[in-house]
C-alpha cells in the first residue's frame, strides 16, 4: 500500500479501494451512505428518509422514458463500468460544490449524456452536459412538448394523439426516435421531427446520415438516401443479410414507415429552377400559440411541397421590422389570415388584410382566412370568403377537446394543400 498519495487516484485504483470497502464486514451495517473522494478518502452521509423518498419520486417520474432506473448505482466500479445515460444527484447537507463538480466529471467520463443536480431545500435543478443539436431541437419543437417531459438530451413530443420520444446518444453520435400511435399519425409526427432536424442540420458543416430501422430487427438499419434512390430508380425490393440469413426487404414499406406517402421530397434531388410558393402568416401577437400550432402543420406541407413560410418572428435582431413585413407581404403567393377578435381589433392586422385583398384582386396572391378563435369575422372584409376550418368554425373553441382542435388543424392543412395544388406548389411543378 502507498505510504503517501501524491495525486488523485485513477479510476481503477478507486474501484479497487471501493470494492475492498464493500467487502469489509466492519462497514456492512453503517447507518449512512459511504463514498470515496478522488483521493480515496471515505466520505459518509447520514441516512435520510427524505432523501430516499425524493429518489423514489424521481424514479416514478422517469418511468415515462421506459428505461431502467436505479436508486443507487456505482460508477466505474463493477458491475456498472459505464454510467447510465442520465444521472441524477440529490444534494445532501454534507456535499460541497467541489465534490459535485468532481461527480459530474466522473459521470461524464464514464459515458453519461446528462447530469442533473437536485437541490431539495431550494427546489431547483442544475443541468450539466454538452450543448448540441438536441437543445436547439427542443426549442424549435417546444409547442409539441407543452406539458411533456423535457431535458437537455431528450424530449417527449405529442401531436394528434401520437407520442414521440426523441433522445440524443452522445456516445454513438446519433439521435434515436421512437413513436407510438396510429400508423398514419406516426408518419405525420415523424415528418415534423425530421423537418426540424433537417433545418438544424443545414447549419452544420457535416452532413448527418438518416438510417431507417428494419421492422422486427431494430438493430439493423438501412440508409434513407439509399432507399430514396431505389424508389426513384423503380427498385421495389432488395436483399439484406440479417442474422446471417438473406432477407428480402420492400422499399416502399420501409419508406412509408418513416416518411409521408409519395411524392417525397428527396434529399438528393437537384435544385429546381422554379422558386417555391411563399406563404405569409398575418396574426395578432396574442395568438402566438395558435400561430405556432399552424406552423407545425405547415411543416407537413413543406416536406412534400415547394413551400416557404414567413411571419414576423422570422425577423432577425437589428433588421427594420416594418420594411421586412411589407416586403414579404408584397411578395407572398399565399396570405394566411389567422382571424380572432384581437386580429380584427388591430390596425396593423387590418392593414395587412387590406393589402392582401388588394393583391388578390389584382391576381397577385391568394388570401386564405383561418378562424383561430371565435370572433365576428363574417362581418369583416373577408366575411364573404370560404374560411378554414370547414364552415368557418374556430380552431380554438372553449368547448372543444384537444382531439377536436387537432382535427380542425388537419382541415386547415388540407385546405392550404388544395390552394398549393391550384398554384402548382408540389413536387415536379
């Protein structure tokens, strides 16, 4: 045994000391928690029922992730030589800030993706982990995760009765997506997820690779780009070796499981010379939430149509907002009016509606009224027009459940799709 410890112990030395400590009968019935610091010194914390109860509560809350949860787990020492993806450290009175930093470093070194430090007395949580794609994705999709679990390396999303678990795997440098719900709904939710991921990917210098898992063999994945190439070339099936056996796989079945039905907007297609159809969203800022819900459904159209969407939240800091709004309103092929009492009571919104109707009368644009909330829209300048949803019923009605609201947005989406088709805004136009 060393007479003097000159430097902090290595992971292997710490593991050996901790195993010896666990095997020592003198410490078998100690009424407290025993740990080793970086120098191999024993640190004891008093037993606490509150601490244990809080750990049990956290385990219950994490059940939505459908993974394995441990109330106590050793890192580095056998049998757990790799940390779980998520480690939660509940602070005890005996903990120091230096000790917590060391624990976070140990977790990350052992392979954890994210560390939470829970301070029970002040009721706050610190999140530790690398910044990257997932935090940006969570911000972009926050309208779909309202009321759902969110953390730095993952999120649960919901759309039209479907749920998606999106989790980053920092070790293997990939994002895993699992979706539950009706088949058609799963495809729609996955289309929204892929739209936002691809938007973020465009800001990176590297090109991520999309892989499609094989049904009944999720450990086997096929390149999405390869499947698109097969579909474009008329290849309907191909052979793949799975479990040392040659298996025939259907191209359309694999693609339909992860994307909207054809026509698909292939990633590898060359740039078209014809510019996309542009849509301008005019709305009152009190309807920001409804504007975000509308934009989610427009993402589904963007995956299969030549459509660009613009609204005032697209203005970057430092730009002159009035000029940018007027310019995009004058260039838009479609103007979507998100009608509500606040919209009709706004001079600015009424001005945008007037300009849009003037451009429509000149044959320069199409105006589509969308009744967002109950209001007297039939007495407005667009009262004679066919509005969405069907019958001019408001999307957000106090008496409607979420399922009715989802159905209303689907009607809005289909109505805008018809307008796009009349303008030629679809693949191959």
